[in-house]
C-alpha cells in the first residue's frame, strides 16, 4: 500500500478541462508525482447531470482509500458546484468551492492531514492566495 492509498483522495469538479489544467500545472510546480490520489470530473453544459452524478460517485469510490475524499469545485453556485454539492456524502466527503492554484498547492503539500484538516488547509490556502497588488515590487539591485 502506497502513501497515496492511505491519504485523503481529491476530486476536482470543474467547468471543462479547468481541473486537468490545474493538476498539470501543480504537477509541474511540485516536480514529480502528486502525493494524493486525484481525478477530475469535467462538467459541460450539454451533459446530463444524472450521468455526471453516477460518474462522480464512481470516482469517489475509486479515490477513497478509507480516509475520505475532498471535493474541490470552481465557482460557487455554478453547475459544477451544484454537482459537487450533490456528490457530498456526510462523513465521507467535504466540498470546498472557489478552487484556485494556491489552494491546490496547499492541499497537495499536506497529504498527511485528515479530511477536515485538508479542507481547512484548502480554504486557508485559497483565501491567502487572493491579494490586491497595488504597488510594484521593489527594484532588484
């Protein structure tokens, strides 16, 4: 059994290929295999929500090695967010909306956390990564 099999799984429920792009970027940034099992449920306007729910349920079953699955989704209130909310299973999954790259970095850097800890880390990382930059950085010497 690998470290990934003993960790919380991560399911991204996003518009189109956004989740794949985030995972690919994260893989490049971290320079190797991701330490949490992850998959992406792509949501497109023309898809039947019931088909997506069945597919997402199978993904959760595959990702859950016994410690639960963190579901990360994009815009709160959007179709992917609504699908993610319907996939939620009390005690087995937690759902966090507003996915961004800082959130992903935080999640995948703390694979040892339990489901609740990983969800809290996701929210903190996502919030801390959003900043107004109103001044240029100091000039390099």
